[in-house]
C-alpha cells in the first residue's frame, strides 16, 4: 500500500516545520536564558537543522509513495531548502514529479 505524494509532502513538511519551530523558538532561547552564548548556540542550531533534515529525508524514503501517472511506487528523492521542493521518481514509468511548498 502506497500513499499519495501530496500526503507525503504534507507530512514531511509539517515534521520539518514543527522541528524548526521547536528548535529555533524553544530550545535555543531557553538555553540562551540559562547562560549559553549565542556564538555557540547559533552554529549548533544550524548543524542540528542540517542533521534533522537529513534524518527526515532518510525516513521519508522508507514510506512508499504512489506514482500519480501509473499508480506504481515512486521513490522519494529528497527536497530542497527554500522553497521546500520535494522530488519523486517512479521506478516503473520513469516519471519525475516535483512538488513545491512555498510560503
């Protein structure tokens, strides 16, 4: 059973959004209030975001996605940074699908 690409895009985007808001809006300010320096927190936050995006991409490749053209299984090929661009390639028909989330 495979899910539709738009549902996959929605779930992956929302996971990214929630993690970014939690890290930038919660963890970093809290640690700064407890005495951590911005010079340390900002690089650590950037590296953490890169690692989180990589892990989300790895997990996103495990979930089967339905090809919009032939209903076969598409492979998730990752995303860009901003605007978020999600790419899928079908192994059956070779169709490349691209979904952009702009905000």
